[in-house]
């Protein structure tokens, strides 16, 4: 985790004209060991700026995000 230091860029792929794609997008996903502990990157915290998030097991973080995204639709 980066302590909200880096902000993601919105990613969009626009529909192509005349079914002739000018650009293609390929998703690539990777995941660390489910039992790995995810912590704040050391250079993103200091004595003056503590970690915003506690350490968490990778699998628990994935499940939190998944459940948060699926509960919105109910």
C-alpha cells in the first residue's frame, strides 16, 4: 500500500470506428500469495505521516474489496 500517495489514472478504451480497432487493450492480472501481509511502502510513511491503513493479509484485502463492490449492487 502506498498510503494514498499515488493516484490511479482513469483507464478507458473507446469504441473504434468502422470495426477497425486503432488500439487494443489486454488485461493483465497478478496476485501475491494469499497469506502475504500487505503493508505501507516504507518510503510513503514517516514519523510525521503514519500509515493510513493497518497491515492486512492479501486475501482479506481482496475479499474486502470484492464484498464492497458486490454489496453496492444489492
